[in-house]
């Protein structure tokens, strides 16, 4: 199985997806310091950002939907979209999973959790009991931040609103919502080789591991389908009911690497597709020189004219680009 990496540039106007706190009648947008080039060196600026936790939550909601349509197991809390992830003995008891009795029993308990909850399989979990179980997430995603090398492409502004009630003047409330506009970029990685596979490499094997292994193809396809829907919907973030942003993916590059973990370059500037292609070529060449055979397929979606001359196959939509990646992944399952 392989490793998928996707970087995208998304133009978002008037979004309040990253609300962080309320001060009086002002709902503030999340901001964070980032280091950007200024021509002579680097400087720090506070810019609007979207939390990686927010993006991850959206993807895991899609995993729940996939599990229900594919008859994969979903725990009680994940079914409520509360991703508590078997954190303590009480949750383990409610989910009817026996905690590990000793270090040799940790692998058995992890397999039981994976067979109880598909989200814990793909999204990882941490049981913090007497004998902890740590399963690292099979997918990785970080903050969405403004493209670093694009000058002045992010701004924040408070928008004034009033709840108007002419029949009850005391119910009228003024409020301000801080909205942001930016050309955001973020990277999403998915390691399909780890889906449906216990991460605990010591201790006694579980008698149910064959059952888990037999469900791997459907689990992997579910994770791929959720990834396609994640980029097609862009349904992450808060305050979407009245502050649904005007947003579109302007460009993206995606890779599928077999027998390796190749991560595409982030979309901080307009050369990121060509840079990803150049890095891919050198990575494959030097891996081969070192006796390590690997293959890296690369595809792009481009409305900014940035893939010209890169040698990367460019598709007409983000869905078509990801479809190419999914076709390769499914072929590996055959």
C-alpha cells in the first residue's frame, strides 16, 4: 500500500471558519504568528488561520458517514461526532472494550478498539489508563495559513450586525463578527498502509486480527472516499450557517508514493507544483541509487497557470485529480 500527500491553495473570502473567542459583542477570528520573507530576510506577522483540529474533525465526520454506508464499526461517541477516542477506563467500559491487563495485552486491546470503532483506526487514539495504548493517526493535517510568498493576501475585518426585533426593543442586540479573507494553503497526508493494521508491535497477538485484516480493503476505500469528499465539500470550520465563505480551490498537487513517504511541497508560492515534481524526480533517483525501489505518481489541478512546464499531468477538476490517486490506490488492493 502507499502514502498519499495533497497540497492545495484555497481562495476564501469573508470567512469566519476559525472563530476562537468572544470579547463582549465581538466574535474574534483565530490568528497566529507566522514567519514570512520580506525581501531582505524574514519577519513575523499575525494572520488569520484555520486550525488543523478543525480540518481533522471535518475529515473524521466524513469517516463516520463512510462507516455507516459501508457497514464498518462505529463507536458510541464517534457516532455522536464526539471523538473522545477511548481515552479512559469509563469510555472503554461504555464501548465494551476490555482494557489491557498488562504490557503483553496491549496489542489485543488495540485490535479490539479498531474492531469497535473505524474512526479510531484511521484517526488514531490514546488510552491513558494503567497500561496506555497509543495509536498514531493514519492521516496528518495542519493549520491552513495564508500563502507565505504572496504579498498582502490576508486581512481581517469586524463586520457590524444587529439582531432586530421591532416588537421587543430590549431584545435587539448589536454584535460584531471578525471575518477573514486569504489565499490559504494546507497539506493533507494519508498513509493507507497503516489502515486496519495494529500499531503495537510487541505483546501477544489477538485472536481477532484475521477479522481486522479481512476488513482492510473496505476500510482503505472508505478513507479514500472521505478524502475525495473532504476536498470536494471543504466543509470544515464554524459559523457556516450565516458566514458561508466564498471559496474555491485555485490549484493543487497530489502524490501517491509506493513503498515510501513522499510529501509534496506546500503551496506557499506559485512554484510549488514544479518544485514537487523536481523533488519527486530526485527522490526516486537517489532512492534507486541506494538500492531502495520506490514509485511516486504526481498529478495536479491548476487554475493559476503554475503547472506549465512542470511535466506533471494536470486534470480539469480537483475531483478528477484525486480520482487518479484513488484509481492507483484501488489497483494496489486488487
